[in-house]
């Protein structure tokens, strides 16, 4: 089953009680996707939708051709970019060495067959970033798009981007995306990681994981591939992705030097960044805050350095006994990223990997450097977010977001969890979902998901879904707690359906309709049970909602919300009397 | 497979890297169970153990005979209780009506075959509660037991019980339990609900669920059965349970009046309480705070009354237009409970059932009444805890625990979740696990688990396990955040094992060793992978922990924690210079 089939199979428009729709903006090609859930009481509920054209029955998608480049006219229309020949793709981009006994050419099937496109960049190397436009007071099509998507004014979007409090990751070479925004004033976003590794996985599986993750609500996807065919896998993922794609270019650079950290050079790294920027990567994790002098701060740690990027850079710094080439060449890197509108995700290479190491000197020393780099990036008009931990017990979580917001001038925080305990391998989506909900409530803009396989193995399809759903729960719980306008309407609609025993509406409104329906049917599969005024939990006699409804029916007058009615009146008198309760008669 | 087999199968003593052990107190029959995990580095880690004799290879258990009544000599030794004939068991106790066409006798197989035991109660109706003893300055065997179990002094236990800040639920008719304590100064506890319903389930399944739940860490179990064979099911569960058992007597009372709430009477209710107290129920949920005048406060709610007990009492109050018989006879109820040492769990019948209804007037009006009832219960020396919500968004959670602690004089709070969003049926163990962790951090003493089937159906074996594990995560995360002494040692041991690639130790220390091992083996099943210095997530080249270890090995001198060593010295100089970082060279 291809990813496209997967999306279609459970979709089928109105039959399933919902359909993909669009809200059109100021121009006909500015169409924001929404999910309209059709309730049995005749009402509609409109939900945010990340699933891309795959759930749109009016669109024929083909993973071998890629998605329609819907931003292309907007980008060209701005007139500040130019096409150019681009860097030639080399066998080593896919991890195939000149000296490889298996030859220099990859499997032809693997090459992306879609139409070739010349890369594009800012004319004369100028910054073509949403930050640059926002600062000049320009509201781009992308900004209007996310304003419609979030239900706020385009000016709010522009202001938040201009102030650096939000990012809109949108590489000029990834015209296929449906723009989205990451910032604390907006809905909390969720990232899903995919990626093959030296041990398992194939290109097809990664593309499938991407569409699967976005189907369940992933707002962005990071391709963390580390094995062969990195370049080609990324091309397939980008051309088929409706959401921004992030990467860690250091992983591919390390492949190019055969995994020997000490052989990395700024030139190899820079070449890899250009390669990925030309393909259309929207944001890149850069571990430029791991400085030589911070490495000893990790010596007393329980779990040392647990970020892959962080440990690679630490190894490099120590091997050469020199300052990080990422740090030393940071301004040049800014210029490259600005000319494609690649967003920085400044990596926390020294994040804690255990409860014992949370909020330690190494972690916060690096955070201060990230604050410094954030300022430099902004000077170059590069959009920037800051990555955060990791493993942090609940009572130490708030310090992380507060310090990050202060040091990094409110740049969006993008955290991995944090995991609130180390003792539950196999359930780290939950240990981290707890921390994620809390840190998002307190201002984190995007949450990087953790799957049940964290620390143990590579996530499969089910793990990806479980990770995404868990993090959508954390994100939505945070939206509610932050009082995001409109967030509670979804809960209210589902609770109304629950109270009124509209089972089909409950399923269709659920974050995961398939699972909700399957769980219900496990104990009460018969079709009449879908309209029953009880469920299998308590049975008909004990259903509190049924009794509650019976009470309302039988005592309609007494319970009327009309303030003049008898019972309500008594209740008011009670409240007015200071809510003092009776003394027990038996006394 | 019986529950016993289930426990034994995955146990097998040292072969699995852990074994059941005991810590002996001041008398030889005071033996506190612990789980000793044997690490491959020769160290032992000692963990709290709730699994009962089922995981003790030196004990032969037989569910048809029940567990050894290990508290019997302690109870008899106190000399303040007496055996008596007890209330005769009647067919209607099992939901079999005189008029039932199916006849008056239940299935003979279902009757518990273990040795008959006369019920016991306080001589002359005196209070034989742990609260009464604690207030008199007596340290009981049960108090010493839980002190050993929690790693605190017996005097601390006595003080907390005497002050009403903790309860030690231990009916004199449930001598089989291994005593445990519920209070904010102690480890956060987890309750698992089991219970057949009119729709599904059998006696054997419920006993099996109980031992299964305690095997994974449930500290107490509530039997919420509502169908037939309620009395008999409870007898089997009690006689085989190593943990305190809670019930909601109202459910059985309602069965006795054929589900017609308006036909309930104080006499039928009282008779049911005595019936259950004689069997050995350790704590009972009593919805005595649902007052007639509060019912109209629920009229404007989105989801009305969602507590079964609450809706039954509301229906009764309205039908008779009289005050609740539970409220009016509360003092008499106290006297009954005191004479068996049944602990009150004062139910929150008006808890919110949706985000929209959280922290509303109905909820907090009832809480104030529960505060009043708490004071009355204490006057009768009845141990008391207070139940809490429900559905509450994150930003409204803290008000719940703060208000409860203030109004109820720090009586232990016992909450259901709370669920932090309504939109994820099928995943409510997670929506509620988030709220549970937070409210426990802030002082809640026991968490009532929620399974993935909440709102949809009855939990099966897998759901019970998932619910318990999720809530053990929430409880332990809270123990860490509260700084409970010794809590972090578990995380530290697991993180050490992780950093040192001791895979078997990671599995054995995990909250769920089976799942951790299975997930690892899914991608890297070969035995050598269990000692490999990487896992399938990143592969050997990208393993940050491996690189981190390599760094330590290669730069041992530089990274030495010896403060005189070169790199550490440089790092200190850096810190002393105010942690100012370099300016980028490129500037």
C-alpha cells in the first residue's frame, strides 16, 4: 500500500463524516486546507489540517511526480530570486564513495523521477526570508496563508515574525509546502522525525512515514537519515511533502568523511548545506553552540553528551583542540541560509540525557551561546528557533523555557519532550508527553515528538502514529491552557456529542477516529450500540450521562436556567448566603 | 493461564535479573516485600513492590484458597476487636432477585471455596482505626510496615496519620493485605479500577485483572462491579488481594433496588456497607457531598453530572425533593466505618466531565461540603481521603489541589487524572496522565488510573497494564519533582546502564522490562546486540553515547574531574570570567 492509498482508504469524503475543504484568501491560488467534520446534528466543526493534498479527493497525487508547487508563483512574483545551475549531485551525496567496491552509481529506481527543477536563490545573495519581508512591513502570501490558517490577522503574523518571536519556515526551493507558522502566539506545533539509518529502512518507507505522520497531524517533519541514499531519500521526501522539512546537515557531512568526526571540515559542511538548501530543506539544526571549552563541563555528567550532533562536534573540537568550525564560520553560514530562506534551528548539542544532568552548567552555558548566535542570525535576517531538552524532571522544566525566552529574545523554543523520568523505556512518548504539554503551556512553540521506541529502536508506522497523536494531545492541551482563541471549541463539540450520545460524532471529532471507533466496537460492536444511550463501561443502568439527561427531562422546570425558576432560585440564594452548607441533621 | 501462572512465567527469580525479597522489621512476621534488581556490574537496586506473594517463588498461592492473612495476629493482638456471626449473605447480594425467573441460587463454582472466616469488628463499636491508634501515640505493626516500605521513620508515619494528612487503609477483615500508606509526604500511589458490568466480564477475569494490575504496580484496586455476582466477585478479589480494595457501595445498593435510584433507602445502603465491611473492603467511595441544592448548579453544564454515584444521588434527591440520605446519616455511617477501620474516600459526585465544566460552582460547592464531612469523619476517628476531578485544563489544575488542601485540612487528595483535553478518546490514559503527573507533583497523594478504553468500553488485560504503567510514570515523575528521597536513585541506575550500554540492566530496571526488551529486539534481535555499544536508532557511527565515551577515553587527562587538569582548568577560567563567550572570528 502506498502512502497515497493509505490516506485515501480511510478518507472517502462525507461517508466518514468529514471532508477536506479549503478557505480561500485574497487570491484564488491562496487556498488554506481545513478539515470539516459534519455532525449528525447538522452542525460543522472546522479543524486545522496538516494532511496535504493526500486527503483531497479532487486532487490526484503521484509520489513519483511530487506535489504541485503551489508557492512557485508567489516566489517568482516577488522578483527577488533567480534560478541557477546549482551544485552538481555527486555519488558521495548518497554515501557512495569513489573507492566503494560497490561502484559509483546508485540504483536507478531510487532517483526521483519527477520533473527536474533548477534551484533558486536570492539575487546577488540577498536575504529572501520571511523575516526580511516582515521587517520591511511586507505581508507575503505565506503570511496571509498562515493568518487564515490560525484565525488571526495577517498583521499579527507579520509582527510576530518581524520581532523574531515566530518563524515561517519556507525555503524558496520547497514551493510544495502549505505554509505554517511556529511561535508562542500561535497553535503549538508538532514535529515528527523520520529517517533511515545504517541499520534499517528504505526510501519508500521514509516517504510513507512522512505522509503518515502528516496525516495524523505532524506540522513539520525532520529527515534524520544517516545511511545510504541520503540525498535521494530527501529529494523524494521534499517533493512529496506538504509540510516544512528539517534536517541536521552534520549527519550527511559525517557520511561524506566516512563517519570520522575529526576529518570534518567547514568546506565539506558548507557544501552539504548548499546541497540541502538547493533541494529545499526548510530548516536546519546547527549545533554551533557546542564550544571547545564546554566539553569538559560534561565530564562529571551521568550520561555525557547525548545529542548526536553535539557529540560529533565535541569530538571534532577535542581532536583538533580548536574552536568549533560551525561557531567560527557562523556569519558565512547565515548568508547562505538567508539567500534560500532556510530557518535556523539552533541545536542544543549539550542537552541533558538523564534526569541527573538536567539544567546543569553545560546545558545553560550552551544556551547562552545560542542566545548570542540568535542575535547574529537575526542581523542577517535569518529566521531562527532554538532547540531545547531532553530529560528534565517536572520541577525544573519552567526554568528552561523562562531562561530560553530571556536569553534568546523570545525566539521560538523547539523542545524534545522533555522526558520527565528515565525509568520507562518503551513508554517514552508518555514520559515526554507530560513534559511537552507543560513546557508548551509555558511558551514552547514547537514540540519534537518522541515515539515508544525512543532509546530502543527505530520507530515503525505504528510508533510514528502513536508519537504524533501523543504530541498532538500535548500541543492541544497546551493550546487550551494558554487560552488560544478557538482551541476549546473542539473539546466542546466532542463533549456535547458525548453527553448527547452521538457516538459517530464522537468518533469523527476524535484526534484518532479509527482507534476510538475500534475501541468502542470491541465491546459493543452491534450497529444499534452506536446510537445507544450508554456504553459498555457502565451499562444502561449506571450511565451517569443517561441519568443526568433523565434528570433534566423529568425536572425540566426546576432545573431551568431561567433564573426565576424555583430550584435555580434556591441555588442562587444558597450561593448568596456565602455557600454555607447545612449542619448534618444528625447533629 | 491463571493469574498465578502469569506472574510466575515472567518471573523465574535471578534468571530474569531480579528477584522478590523481603526486609524484616521488629518482629519476624513483619516482612516488607521489595524487588531487588541485580545489575551486571554487581550492584543491586531495590524497588518498591506491589505484586504480592504471586512473584515470590518460595510461596505457593492458590486463588481458590486465598492469600495468607498476614495481619491476623497483629489485629487479634491488639485485643480491641471481636468476632461475631455477621450478616447472612442473601441471594440479592449477588443481584439475584427473589422474583428472578432464573432462580435464587448462583453458580456453585462461583462461591469462594476458601476457608470461612467470621467477620470482626471493634468491641462495643469502638473505633479500631489506624487514625485512632496514631492519635493515641501508638505505632502499629502496619505503621512500622509502611515506614520500612517508604524508607521513613515509624514516627513520621504515625504523625502523618494522626494529623489526617495520610491514610493507611486496612480493614480488620482484610488481613491479607501488605499495608501501604497514602499521603503527600510519601510515594505517590496509583489505583486501578476493575469490575464486571452488566455487559461483559466474569469473576475469574476480575481476579485476574486484580493480580495483573498489582503485578505492574497498582497500589490499590477498586472493584466497581455493577452486574451479577457482585458479592461473590468481591469475595474472590479480597481473599486474593495483597493491596487494599476500594468499592462504591452505592453501586451494589442500586442493584438491590433493580436500578431504580428513587427506591434507594438509607437502610438498604447501610446494610450494603455492613455487608462489604464484613468482607474486608478497605476504603469506600461515599458521594455524601451531592446535596439537593447543588443539583441545579449543574443545569448549565456541558456534560451535566458524570459521576455514576453523583448522578444516582442527584436523581434520588430530586425524586424525593429531600436532602441526600448519605449526608443526613453521615455520622451513623462514620460509626460503622470506624468499627471496621474502613477508610472514607469522599466522592466528588459533581466533578467536571468536560474541559468546559472544570472548576465550576457545582464542583467547588461540593468540595466545601466534603471539607465539612472530612471534619465530621475525623471526629469519629475515621480515616478520610477526598476524591478529585476529572476533566481539567492544565492552567486550572493547581487551583484544585490548593483548594482541596485548604478546605479539607490537608486530607489526602485522590484524583481521577485529570484529563487535560476532551478530544482524544482512545488515548485518555495520556490526556489524563499529563494532568495526573502535574497534580501529584503539587500534592495529590493517590492517582486513579484511566485506561485507553475510557469513555469507550471496558478495559481488557492490555488496557489495564497500559493504564497502570502510564500512571506509574505519572506517579514517579511526581516523586522526582517533589524531591522524594531516594526516588532519583532508580532513574540514575537506569541512566548509568544506558550510558554504559548495559542493555540487560536497562531492561530489568525498566518499569516494563518485557516491552523494553521486545522493542529493542524488534530491530536488533541478535544476542550480540544486547552488548553492542549502539542501538538501531542511530547505528554505530552516530551513537552519541559511544562518541561521548570515546571522547572520555581519548581525552581522559583533559576531561578529568581533577580540578588541576588542563581542560577542566580552562573551563573553570571561563566560568569565572562570567561565562562570556568568544565573539565570532569572522566578525
